[in-house]
């Protein structure tokens, strides 16, 4: 499964979700968007689950790699 990585730690908070949505929409079916964030993106998960039909919520994963580094994998159906 192909993955695209998007590090949003330096992106202003108000620009993060639109940037993530755009990157996710650019993916092909079966690909994954990997987000590197400074906090656990639980609100983003709920937003995608409710609003993005192609989001595979069952295959979503998040891993904490440091005090301020979280990596979330958002797979596309």
C-alpha cells in the first residue's frame, strides 16, 4: 500500500485540516496519507469518519513517536 507523508507540525492550525483534506483527496484508492503532527489527531479522525466517504476508519492507525510527534495513517478505500 502506497503512502504519502504530510508533516503539518509547522503549518498554522487554521490551515491544517484543509491541507490534510486536499492531500487525502489527491490519493488513489488503496493509498494512505500519513500525517506527522504535534498532538494526537483524534478530532481529525472523527471529522474524517463523519465527513469523508472514502476514509477507511477501520484501518486508521496512530503512533506516538515522541512527546510532540504523532504519526497517523489515514487509509483511503
